[in-house]
């Protein structure tokens, strides 16, 4: 073949016939933009999905729910600090302490789970949020137990 001839397998491209560029679905969508300083638009690059973080976060959410259930059962047992009560016990404070020990850990685990899921959707690391929520749930249970224990005059942990 000479340099002027084209093979039939190759499409003709030249000034008369231009090949149409291929369009991909990703190319048709607008890039994500964020407002910048002075009203300028900044194109935000998408962060990659961290598969390990998604898996670890899901496992920790399940374990956090189990922890909340265990702490709720233990919170209901806090009522037994009233066994040595006489007429001098503060029943309202004891009741408040039991409610805090039962409900607060679940609320904290739920809030940290939602926060972790939002972070995962935004492609940020989220596993540490559940760990923070678990620590806060344990401290919440301890707070409820302390509130209930202080309702009984002369109560000691020994």
C-alpha cells in the first residue's frame, strides 16, 4: 500500500470525515463543586472509597449495638443499689440514674453509628467514630450508676 491509501479496517479521518469522540457516562455529569473564597467555585476531587474502613465500620457498628444491649441490661441492674435503702433514699435520683444507665449508652451508640455512616458516605474515615461512641457509652453507663449510687446515703462499692 502506498502512503496515500488507507486500509478498509481503518476508519477515514481527515478534514472531510472527523471521527466522533466517544462519550462516557462519567464525562456527561458535572463535576462536584464547592463554594470557595470570594464566591469562586472550586472543583472538589472525589476521595477514593476505603473498603477496609467500610468493612471495619460495619463490624464495629454491629459490635456497638451488642454493647448497647449489654449496657442496657446492666443498667437495669443498677436498681439493686437500692437494696440497702431505708426512708432516707432519694428515689427520684435513683430512678434518674437507672434511666441514664439504661438509655444513654444506646443513644450514644446510635448517634455515633449515624455519624460514622455519614462520614463513610462522604468518603472519610469513620471507624474511629464508633470506637469513640463505645467509650462514651461505657462512660454514660458509669454516669448513670454513679447517679443512682449517690441516691443511697452511705453507699460504698465494697
